[in-house]
């Protein structure tokens, strides 16, 4: 569990620029969606 929290803190990004925060969250979301898709295809 500690590794997951550490990984989540590393992915966290809170810049003052809303556009940078949005693009960061979009990239993370797409990466997670791709990971879920890949894992579901292997089952």
C-alpha cells in the first residue's frame, strides 16, 4: 500500500497553470486507460 501511495504522490501535479494541470491529468488518465485495456486483453 505504501508503494501505491508513493507512486500516486509522484504522479501528482499541482501547477498554478490550469492548462498544465489539465494536460497532466489527461495524460495520466489515458495511460491508466491503456493499461486497463492491455490487461483486459490478456485475460
